[in-house]
């Protein structure tokens, strides 16, 4: 049996339905920035320890850096061992990796194998995994077709996608990017993932046998996340459904879905948008913000700022559907007809 595998071999195992759990041995900071989706973090060196070992390696000696690393690691081994034993009972394969498949994963892997624990190691570590995603993401996207939900802000595209996702393939890009896509799109949400981690999540979301996905019309960027060029092209050329709803429903939906109690974030977004509006309009918006008149703010922003921009993304020739009780049925009928 092989205990050291490249990611292509591991990916085949995943596609065969084998249950895999990755263990990331890197520091918490490295893990939080980029990782293999679903991995758990067992940092052989925490952030400060990694800094100390790295500085010692550069400024003093390799041997002293190794000594420090071993000293930092030894107190973690029993706890880590117990966690790995639990994981091996729940998964077909437990696979360890670090940054490049070097010292940090080798130490723990060798320790576990010496105790006859059934673990494996990713050759080349996270760097090799990232290379695999870089080389295969565009090709994966190219194999898929998309039915695009378009429409003005607040018509309910995201909630329709959520309903569809219960039974049909959906690519929810705003969920993956943790952002709603506009200047106000980050209000009430945590930080966005890194670009690399977003691409990992995107690969995972599309990495199945489904051919056609429902998704939402997006621009080239969602907040700070840049969509792959081929995905933008696919969205632009995909079959479009334009969702429509009354302005009153749209305002109510935005008030429900956005955290309007976070006044600092709303103020920052208003300051950001001022470069696109007149000074007079800016003054009105700030006045209404301080008064707490969000109905006016939302209505005016929708009708005079967002709506004119959204009209560029679809035409009267596309299918237009009201967001009513029949909208899911009508969407599925359209999808089945193409």
C-alpha cells in the first residue's frame, strides 16, 4: 500500500466516493488564509513558534532551528495522536500535508507510521495541491453549462438559488465569496476568503458529474474576489432568466437580508459610493442615513443607481419571470426546454 500520494491520485479517490480527511500541519495563520476545503488544522508550530524557528534557521543554524522545532512539537504529539486516531475511525483515508511536504508533515507522518497508524501524506504539500487547482480549474469550468438568474438588486435571485439547491445543481458564487456583489454587499458579513481559497471552493463546488448549473449573473468581481475569465465568459453567454419583483418587495427583502443595525458599515459604503453620484445626492443620502430613513435610501439607490446599471446585463429577448409562487416551476420548465 502506498502511503505517500500525489494530489492527482487523491483526487481520483475522491471522485470514487472514498471518504477523505486532510490534516493541515501548517500554522493557524497559513491555514486561515489558504487550505484544502474541509481540512482540519493541527499546527505542529503555531504562528509565533514558526516565526522563531524560521528566524533561527536564517540567522543562526539549521541544527538549532531543528532542535527548537522538535522542542515546540513534542508537547503537542499526544493530543494530535488522539485526534488522528479518532479521524482514522471515521474516514477511509486521513492525509497529512504541510506547505511543501517537508519538515512539518514529515515529522508527524513518520511518528504516526512508526506507531502503525494508517495515515498518508500528500507529496508536495499545499503547494502541489494549489498547482493542481491552477492547472485544472479552467478546464473544469469549460465542461459546465449555466442557466443564469439575472435581475435587479433585491428581486430575490439568491433566495431562489437557495430553494433550487435542495434538488438541483447550483453554483452560489456570492455564498462562496461571502459577499453580495455590490458596494453594500459586505454589510453584516465576515471577511471574504482569500482569492486562492475561493478558487478551491469553486473547484469543489463544480467537481461532480453534473453538467448544468443554476447560478446568478455576476460582474468580473464579487467584492475583492476576481472570477476566472472563463467563468465570466460562461455567465455572459449562458441562457438567462430575468427575475422581476415589485419595488416594495425588493425594499423589504433588502431590509430583511442586510444587517441595517451596523451603521459603521453602512456609512463606509455610502462614502464609497459618493464617487459615483452627485454632491447633492450625497448630501441627501447622508441626511437620510442620520435620520434612519432606510426606506428612502434603499428605494432611491435601487431606482436611480443600481437599476440603470443592471439593464445592461440582459435584454427583452430573455425570459422574464415574476418572483411569485410559480417561479421555481417556470424556471425548471425553461431549463428542461433548452
